C-alpha cells in the first residue's frame, strides 16, 4: 500500500551514487526530501535533477537532506550525471538511489508490489507512477506527498515554500494561507486558544472566530 501523510516514512538500505546508505541514518535529525524518477536519460527528469542541484544551498539552509531515486542502477546514474552537468550547468550534488530491483519504489507504493523484469527493459511509461516527492520531518513522519504526471516538471521552489510552511507550523503552531510566501501574515491554528494566542501572538487579528491572523513569527 502507498504511504500516506502522517505515516512513518519506511526505512530502507540502498545503493546510491554516494555508496550504500541507511535512509534513517542519512536523514539523522534533519528534514528530508525524497524525489523519484521513472528512468535515467529522460528529458523532464534531467531538468529536475539540475534544478535541485542548483537549489541545494536553499535546502541546506533549511536543514533539509535531499536524496533522489531512479529505477536504474547507480552506474547508469553516474553516466547520466555527466549529461545533467552538460545540459543543466550543474551535476547532481546529492545521492541518487539505484532502485533497479524496485525495492524502494514498491516500499513507498510508487509501483505495484508485483512489478518484475529487468529495469533496463522497462520504459518510463512502465514506471510512470514513480514521479513522487516526499517531505519527511525530523520525527520520520511523512509531511507531504506530491505525485506528478510524466510530462510536467516539478516546481522545487514550491517544495521549498511548503517546507518553510511546515517548519513554521512545527515551531510556532501556525498555518499558512493560500499563496503564502515568506514574510506574509500567517494563520493561528485551532490548537492555540485565544488566551494562549494573546501571549504568543500579541496584536493578532480575528477575522472570524475560526480565522485568526498574525505577523509571521521568527
């Protein structure tokens, strides 16, 4: 079965472009982003890996460990990295899991448990559901799941925005409204009583009893 928001992120050991690793050990006490691809040497995924490599300092600033996955062997990943560097200007600077035995893809429910066959003989269309993003908290719980179609490149600036919101919620018990960005007002969650809101967020605004806004805390 596919994992859901709030589930424990399944742990695994896998070969990657940076050697064998245990997923939980890799994450440590950090936030994490696992994003997956159906095949090496595919056009949309090539641009995505380059985009994440360019944004890695932004993930680092937020204490987020990034790891990729593709349903191919790590040797193929290393050859692909040369193409990514050539076409996108930046080679991957984070580990990429070699999931040619489908272990992680099946563990997370990206592919059916009965998936078989040589990864090299499978096409991207065979693995089209392996276009996922998982944001994982320091508590190893799944905080976000995104699933993209084959032809749509992922917006990693949006993923950074979501992480900013999740981290604000974890620290201050606030939520963020539609189209929120850094510096905008935030929403005080129902978990915070009016009495506590007076102490934590003095001067907050009550739009409706269920909608209270305040300046972004820091």
